[in-house]
């Protein structure tokens, strides 16, 4: 699940929300919970889906050296600890929960949350999923996509608290 990375990306969203709370003076707890839950579920879901697609497209059918699997989703799949079908199902359930959180955020605070979430989904899907997989195209395209999706756009949690769009969270990111 790459939980430390998922928590780090969630911290970007939390920083954006804290900045929005600081500017507006009002804390919308429900929007904060939906936003953090949605970002965390989305990040873990995409990490699992990435492992699933890496496993499905891998030419490396030989297990890694050593009797125990490494602590990663790909290694668990390679050693048969968990099935690809189970990983895909868990990932899709998490992405669906994230999508529900985004819809509820859109209803609570406005359509710009849906716009930002849609851009994040598009960047993550095309980052690691066939047919685009721009993470492997070179010229730093994967790093640029991560900067946009996990850094700049996630800080738009600012909107969940401030209810307005500002350059402040972008500069903070």
C-alpha cells in the first residue's frame, strides 16, 4: 500500500486545508474528513493498482532470491501471498470510496473540488495505467505528473476550508 507515501500525500492535503482554515477562520470538519479520507483512499488504491499492473505486465516470472517475500505488493503477488484478483478488488473498492468522498465534497463545498479531484484522477490513471503510462516515457514526465497530482493539486484541500481558489496553497506546496 506504500502507506508512508500515502500519509505524506495526505499531509499535503491537510496542509492545504489548514491554510484554508487559517485564512477563513472556519473549520468545516465534515469536509476535512471527506477530503482526507478521499485522498488517503485514492493514494492507497492507486498504489495497489500500480502493483497489480506492474505484476500483470512483468516478464520476471522467477521469484526474488530468499525464502520470504519482500514487504511490497509486487513481491506478495510474485510469491503468491495474495492473488492479483484480490489486489485489484481492494484497489477498486478504495478508489470507489475515494470517488464517493469527492462527490460528497463537491456537494458540500462546490464543484471546483470535483474539478481538482478529476484532474488528480486523470494524472494518476495515466501515470501508471496502460495505454499511456507516462511515468516511463522519460524526460521527467513521471516526476512532473507526481508534482502536479500529489503536490500542487492535493493542496487544493485549501478550497475545502476556504471555499475560494487562491495562489497561496500553490506557493505553499
